[in-house]
C-alpha cells in the first residue's frame, strides 16, 4: 500500500459500530480509520428495537451514517420484523441512508425461511416507498434471493447492494441486471477466495463498493482479530489489484459509487 494515506478518501459502506467489540474504544477506532484513509462509515442496523444505537452514533459523529433494518437472523425474534410503519418512522432520520441489513440466510437458518422472506419483502417495500437503497444479506440462498429481487423489482423500482458478497456468479449477474451494486469485504482478500476475486473482476467498475462488515471478517494481516473500519483499506487494495487499478483510482471510484447509491450522504445544495 504505497499510496500516501492522506490522499485517499475511502468509505466503509458496512460496519456494525454499535457492537460490544467497539464499546470502549470507538474514538480510537475512528481515528485509526482516518489514518488509513477511511473518512466515512455507515453503521448498520439489525433490529428495530436496537435502531437507536447506530442512530446515536451517527448523531455523535459527522462522518458516521446509519441504516435501519432487520437482519434475517432476527426475522422471528424481532417483534417488529414485519412492521412497515415502524420501519418507515425510524428511517425518516436525516442521517439514515438505507434500509437493512435485510435478506435471507439459509446457512444458519436462525429464523424460519418464510419469516425471513416476509421481513425481507416488508423492508424492500419500505426502501421503495422511501427512495432509500436496501442493504442485502444473502447466504446460501442465491436462487430465492434473485427470484425475490426480480419479482419485487416488477412491482416498482428500488435500488440496493448485495453486501459482503460471497455468493455465486449467477446471483451477482442477476443482481447487476436489475441495477444493484456489489460490495466486497475482507473475504475478498482470503487465500481461498480466488473464485470470488474472479467474480469481482467481472463486476462493472461503476457497481463496486467496499466494506469491512466489522467487527467480523478481518483481512490479512489481521485475521483472527477484531475487524474495524480502517481495514477497508486492505479490501480496497485487493480489489484495485483485481481490477488493474491503483489504490487512488479505486478509492475515488468506490467513493463515487457509494455516494451515488447512498445519496443522502451527499451534501445538500442551497438555493
């Protein structure tokens, strides 16, 4: 990573800053991120009854934004998992830039699949009606995920991103075909991820995002440790290599893409 740190402006498009791993050190975590060129962070919601936590972080830091959503793991446990009105109300905050993390996880199946689907469709409806992007979690559910996204798109356009992408090439293709973005995390940097890097190689430059999904999935040289937003730099470096670009080019490109998708992050013009 030879590019001067201060010349980069990277956005970590997906982090869980309200998780306990950061409770005692968040100012230091944010400072370390800035040193590595990560200037803005989106802190992601996973339940409506804890939505105040990422919101409060966004209210406390100018460079933190947040989302409101129900993770598929919580689709049965969260009593508001299909509460459209509650979701819309919570997402009305000026610094709420997205709906989600929402989606399907058939790997763990912590919630019944139908409960996951119902919550996911409710969140898509909210995203569509509010004009906000939806942040999508998909694991071992490629066919159902693609079918739902395509069928919902027929009801009315909405935008979104497949976050922490580790699925197959077909899901990436079908998501891209409906205008979605693809976000890559530290998984992209793992030795075993050659197939994923090939998928990334085929994603158009204007559809790429980077993230950490911290505190999970720390990239080398920090494997096995708590991941943090500054480590987006390693994902960016890997993705730049995959696409044949230098770090500065990839930082500018992914920043532009992130602001295009999460357009509430863009400064409002007066007049």
